[in-house]
């Protein structure tokens, strides 16, 4: 998720996974995978930087690991004792 600002100054949070492309004409337009277009105050470079940082951060975060525990017939995510 990235924080952006609409032209009217209203901040909002956008799921960066939904960005299809970003254009400068001269305002910055963010086009989503749905086809919806949003005009934002941030520059094209700012939006791209935020989206790239989001992707980098997402890949640095550990993903939950599922460990099968046959002795109890269940699984646990991120167990402390395996």
C-alpha cells in the first residue's frame, strides 16, 4: 500500500499491486488495472519510487511458513518450536 494525495489535497492509500501505469500530462495520472484513472499531486517519479519501495519492502518481509505437525494433526504458522 502506498500513500498518495488527490489534487484536492485529500490523502488516500492505494494498493500498489493495482497500478497499471503512471503518466505525467502535466498532472500525474495513475491508471489502475481496472481502467480507473486517479489524478494525484505527487510527481510521476514520486509515485514510481513509492511503488518500487513498496515492492522491495514486501519482498523483505518474512512470509508465514506452514509447518505440518503430524503428532497433533495440525499446522502452525511461524512456530516458535518446531
